[in-house]
C-alpha cells in the first residue's frame, strides 16, 4: 500500500503520492473485475529511436555493449583514424 483513504477532489482527481511520480512517466489506466484501478507506468521514446526496438539484432548489440561497459570491458577509439 502506498496511500490510504485517498478521496477524489472536487474535480474527481486523485493526486499520486510524490514517491510514485517520476519524470517522463505516463500511465495507462485499467480497472479489474473487483473495481480496482490499476495504473500501468509507461515511457515514450522518440520516433527516430523506434527503429532500434524493431531491430532485434541491433537491440541485442546495444545490450551487449552496455553489459560490456558495465563490466569495464571498454577500449579507446581514435576517432580521427575512422
């Protein structure tokens, strides 16, 4: 439980506790058969970056690179030589 006994305001809005609110997050709102309201956090990406998520090989390559960097497996590249 994050909050208890929260009531909608005069405009029927419910304010989320600060602990739940993050920069850049939007929500899909669902209700279930018990009448509970479910907030499903979402993030958006620029359309220019969508290609990466549609290309499994490229996405896997980026994930491998991030994993390598996290493990310190990095090397310097001379950009002038490219």
